[in-house]
C-alpha cells in the first residue's frame, strides 16, 4: 500500500529527500523552501529556507554532502548548507550565492552524482553548469547554450558526472558534455562518445509529435535515455540502437525516474504513476502503481462508473457536464456525484523521484503533486496489478 | 486584430529568433508531387469505397498525408476525399474501422477531424458526423490522441 502524506493545501512544485529520508525539502509554490522532518508516521515542518524573491521552481538535495540547492524564477540559485551559527551555537541552514548569469527564470536544478557540480536549466535557452570556487566562496557557472532554441525544462546527469541530458521546449531531448576542466577527471569513453569537450552535443532526439520535452532520465548504467513529452508519448533512446516511442492513450507525463535498467516509472497529468518495462528490443507499459480498482469508499466508484476511463476524465465535474449535455440533467441532479478522481493523487503529479534505492535498483519511488500530496509507492506492487488491469489499459 | 497597433516588426532585429520552420521537420516531397499523389489517392479511394473497403480507403488517404506550407491544394483534396469516406460510413461500423487503423493513422485522422470541425459549413463538412467519429476515435485511441493533435506542428 502506498504511504500518503498531505503536506499542504497548495501545490508541491518540487520535492527532494536527504540521504536517510528522515528529512524532506519541498517548494510549496512559494518563494520559500520548507524542510520537513519525519516524526513517526508524519512529516513535521521544521525549517523555512527564505532567500529567493520569486517562486522556487525546483529543489534538489545532495545525499552525501548534505547540501540543498534551490532554483527560482528570480533567476538565482542558492546552495544551502547546515552550519553551526557563531552566535547561538545551533545548526542552521546557510545559503551560498550562485553566479548563474542567466536573464530568465531558472526552471530546474540537479546535483551531479559526485556532488561537486550541479546544473541549472533556465528559460534563457541555456543550462548553467555550476562548480564551487573556493577563493571567492561562491559557485561559478559555465553556460551550455548551443543548440538550445527554447526554455530547458528538465535535466539529468549521467553516472559518469560529465554527461548531462536536457529536455527542452524546442521539442528536443539532448545529451551534452558538461565537462569542467578544473573539476572533472577525463571521462572514460561511453556509448555517447569518447572525446567530450564542454558543450559537445552527444545526442539529439525529437519528440514524435512535437511536444515539449518535460522529463529526461538516464538509465542506471547511463547507456539509455528516456524522455517524456507533451505529445502524450514517452521515448527511450539507445545511442547506437533504436529510438523507441510509446504513444499513450492518456494525458502527458511530466516526470520520470528509472527503477532498474529495464524499467521506469513516469507520472504527470494523468494523476498516477505508470510503470514501463522493456529493453533495446522494445518497451511497453507494464501497469500502474495506483490500484484504482482497489476497494475504496463506495461513492468513489460513481461518476462514469463502468465506463472504465480513469484519471482526469472521470471527475464528477466532467460527469456533471456530460449529464447536462446528454440527459439534460443539471444542478441538483448531479450534486451527489463525487467530484474526486479515482486516483490517489487528486491532481497533476509534478515530480517523481527515487525514494528507496540500492545498487540493485530502486524499490520505492515518491511522487508529489499539485494536490499537495506526497505519496511513497512500492515499485514492485505493479506486478500484482498487471494481471487485474488486463486489457483495461490506461484510459 | 489585437496586434494591429504594432507597426514595427521587432523580430527582424533578433538574430536568434525562432522560425516556424525550425519547429518541425519539413516534408521532403516536392509540392507538385504531393498534389499529384493526393489526386491519385482520391481515385484510389473512390474505387476502394465502391468495394466498401472503408479501412483501406482511410489508410490510403491518411498515410503520409500532406502537411506544412505550399501544399494547400493537396490538403483540400485530401480533406474532401476524407469527408466522403467519413460521411459514407455507417455509424455502427465506425468503431471497428478505427480499431483496424494503425496508431499513426489514428493520430492523423484526429487531426483531420479537428480541421473539419474548424471549418463549419465548408464543402461536405457535417458537424454531427465529425463529432460521431471524434467520440469513437477518443474511445479507442484515448485523450492522448487529442493531445498529440494539439501539439503536432505538422498541421494537415
């Protein structure tokens, strides 16, 4: 059973856990980031990180160095570190400025695997690759610009700490080299190439029907790249092999995470996480983590009933309009109709992340949504579900 | 026009401006060849319709449908031909026909349904027929099919 936490009444823009998952940083659609601490079965708000003066768009927590990075529409990013305060002797989170040099909002931020760099995507058609400059005690950036034509929406690092995948509103997913001479050792050759000076484009893939690329992700080995785009499709690219496109019957995904070399979880506007499985030979949808057929309160089954359509289209509001349209019913007749979708998340899922992971793969993922919910899912619970879903498929 | 007061085209001063043509891969075929092709398909569809082969006719007209600029005439012929097919199909057969189409063809069909609905009163456009097809197509291909119609810049 998934663990469900109602963190707030506002949308959760982004979330990230610390290494042992005892703490959680979220951006609740505001200028501040909030840290929650796990106390038994609930999350208790403990710290507010305020420094940004516009909406925080993305947060990330480096597990080993225990640093948080936040990116905001105010075109800034801050690296937060827990330090002993000189006056009070208590541990407090202190921000360090990052010189991003971008003139549009920062949209997405991600620590590199070694945590000595992070990348900030932005609306300025650029990605800032940031590394620490100890002399001046700030983070400096180097910009990846070519050939990005529009806002960059998502990023993911290759396990070798050098390659970076970026999904952009110019409908392309790209793989760049983010090699910084002062920080990185010369990377070993990968399937993406062997000579990798900064800003080398190692791969460029278009979304099949012209949708913004909302999410990108390298497989655990780094040898495959998955991306989800706004044309309701998800694609898996093998640099020396096929580019596999899967068309979805449902609304588009906005976030994805690989759980093993042969499986990934994606979630988005359809309000529930969906599992895909496959290999270079082919990929398909394996089911969902959200068992909508599980017994819930009886009124939750009303709405479109046996019509079998799940997610956004099955809301009471939709049913109310449909009844008004096809049966001339309105107002009071539909007042008793439950307005909740059947899914656990009641609105778009904004973020899906690996929650519990080891060398073998990811066993649990966490999702946060516009409904203010944080849900932790067991990745394996999909196996029991596939049989029951049968031909019902995604709709 | 809301933009009528804008007298200066500021885009010409922006070297980095994003052009419409950069947003999708252009059709590599020659416009004249596309037009010939559309006319040939029209004939092929007529003979398939005479044999009552609706799925065959739809595949012929929808596969590699013309898109992009400079092929307006081919687009018009294709739409006309498609409307003939849609209008002659019995309502009870629609779901079966749609299920026999490939995913690509289903997506293209959805594009034409929306194109037709955007041109009320044009030619043989019949709102009720298009809505009937739209309902059945959405049941088979899902809302994802509609989303792809909206995002795809390769407009038919």
